[in-house]
């Protein structure tokens, strides 16, 4: 079984209000994208990583140094205006390498804290079925529905609610077809799972650690730094305790040294 990865990184991160896209912002001396690619590169089961960049990207050429771990796994292709289009472009770019029954793992470029143990659990639990799956978290906060004035209209039952995270893992050809057909039908696609659900699949929810945060706002950078430092203290490396088939664990403190 072959597993490929697609990392959509064509967004400009407007909510961050930074001068450069958020995937190129730094946590100490490391860019968010370097940290994310290092996590995926440490998973030996992933054959190649298709990094999907904006056509106007001027940062990757400077960022992509020979010191980055796993650099030989990374390919690039241009993205689209929307996330779903960037992911589909990544799948199209991999089509000459991947077989229809291969699997593809899609991960946000700005989730640098994902634990390798969680990725390995996703691979183990998801590939035993046919509909794929995703890392997710059961909702623990009380949820309120607001009305048009911004006041509480109702308290929402959270019993069966989950917050979707990434990576998300699906059969290659089925995800590619689902994205094409759902977008043609005008379906709003917020993640890859939503396309698969529209196509009739029932993806498996795989619980992950709460530190798998998505960097969206400026304060998330400081939080991610604290998480990465804590992961090093807790496990000795950011790779976690899971086996990566002989690959050396990636240390947060040495990625670009």
C-alpha cells in the first residue's frame, strides 16, 4: 500500500494580518512550514509530499534549503483560489505517480505540532476500511448558537460533535473524484472529509491530541512554540514514541542547524 501526502500552502493567511503568508512566519528560527514538513517527512510510510504553492509564491525558493529534513520527499505544484482546488491540483500533480487504490494524506501547512504517533494511529485505523478517516477532537466546550444581534439563541447539544483536524486520509482516486464532482455541483467544501461525505462515504473519526493546533491568529505562534517545547521535554523528540521505520526522530531544536 502506497501513501502520498498533499500539503495545501497556497493561502495568504489574511486573518493573521502579517506581511508574509503565515506558513512562512517563524517560531524561533524555524518557519511553520519547515516544522510541518519535518513531521510528515519523519513518517517513513509516506512516499512523497506534494506541496501546493501559490502561483505568486516568492518565499519557497529562499525557504527550501538543503538543511531541511526530508527535503528529498517534497515536490511542488501550483495551487488554486480555494483550498479544495489546491488539494485537487496536488492530486492531479501526483496522478502519474500514484495508483488509483493508493492512499493520500492531506495536512494543513499550518499545523506544525501534529504528533507522529497520531499520524501513525490514523494510518493504522483508517486503512483497515474503505472510506478513509481524519484526526479529530470531541467538542468539550459548551456551544452557543447566536442570532443576528450576536446574543445567545440556543445552547447546542455537543454530545456527538467533533472538531475536524488534519491529517485526513482517503483513497486517492475516490478523493480526487469526490472533489471534482462536489465542486461541480456547487457544494461548499470546508475540508476533504466534506467532499467524501457528499459522495456517500462515512469517514472514521480518529481522536488526536489537543496540541494539534492550527495557526490562524498571531497569538497562535506563541502557543505553538510552547507546545513544541513541551513535546521535546515530554518525549525527547517531536516524533513521539511511534516507530518511523528506522528514521531518526526530528528534534525541534535542531531542524535548521
